[in-house]
């Protein structure tokens, strides 16, 4: 993805203490956007792509040096750290001290990995996920009291608050990354499934998606698939899936907010999770 920056005429650096800053950091790059909560309107977005020959942490530090907006004070700072590792725990069973134990059931965690959690209000559950310790230090040094989130938290909160599915229909929300994808099933205004599958070959995406249909006994006639995220072959994968499932579409901008006219040129599917972050607080 190419670097870009869009700024609305109403963005005012003198009143950023009333703005929400949302950040997304992964191996592909660093993105951030600004929401004016008074107008409920996004007024700015910028993206830096990362290169392979420089260290990940060094490139994050460079973003803070290059982007003046990242050095302004904000009302809230929300940080999305995408990961293929997470687990949902019902609120009634959740114990903060057991986060590492729960994640370790199915995943190997290094001793330097931090385990964090956040409440997913609409699902009455907690999402437990790991983050890079060094990245955590860098972000906490840059911002006071940042709030950290996993992508599935944003997807669940956003969809359960706006997509009113009935008991006869199901919506599969599929979030793509380069080497994995998340599948979340919503039906009758409830979360029915939240799982993550690897992408090791071109066939994995189709296989695991159709496997989900089989396991949930879904019918293609009343099941819609919505694709979000960023993958170098996003359009090709969408077209390939359409050969098997009739109702497949790319996600739009989250409906909770208004957007500056300059956001029309932004790939809405690639930034759906980032733009949904304020729904989590």
C-alpha cells in the first residue's frame, strides 16, 4: 500500500484535546486517523508503509518523528495491534490473572510477550490478546494512557451495534491479512463464531471459509459474506469466493461516523477496523 495523507479543512491542531486519535500498527505499516467526536466526523488520516530492510521498532519511531500530528495532545488515543492470536472469554468466567494461561492453550508465547485484554461490551465478553513488549514501551512513551485493542474487538462491537440480523439469516464477516484471516459469524443479533485461520496457500482461504459454512450448516441463499482488511490479492480472493458463495461484498466505511469528503479516495475495506475503534470506548 502506498503512503498517503488526507486532511479535512476543519482539522484544527489547536483543539486536538477534543479529538480521538486512532492508530493501527502492524508489519505492513503505520496508520492513524482523527475523529472529531463533537461532530462525529473523521477529519484526517495518514498511512506509512514499512520496508523490510529496517527494523519494525525503528520505523515506528520514525513515524512519530515525521508526523507532526502524532506529537499533539488528544482526548483519547486508541491503538489497534492486529494479531492472529486472541481468545474471547465470557465476562462471567473472566479473570485478569489468567490471560497468559488462556492464550497458551493453543499458542506459544515468548516470555517477552505482554498479554492484554479489553471488554467487548456488545458480546458480554473479554478479548485476550498478546502484544509486542517493545512496541508497547514505544507507544506508552509517546502517548499518555493509550488504550490497546485487537481487531476482533472492533469488528464485534461495530457489527453488533449496527447489523440487525434475524434468526433466518447469517452474516459472515471475514477480515483478511497477508498470512491469516478472521471469520466472525453474526446471526439473530448475536456473535455465533469467532475464529482465525492461516493462509499458507491460495486454496486455504476458500477451504476454511467453506468449512465454516459446513460446520455452521449455513445456506448460501441467506448468508452474506462481508470482506475487510488488506491483502495483496484482495480483489482476486473476493472474486474467487464469489464462485462458490453468491452474496460476497467488500465492507464500506463504518456507519457510525461521518467522513470528510477527502476520505472518498481511501480504501474503506483496508481501514474498516481502524475506523471502527471509537465504537469500542
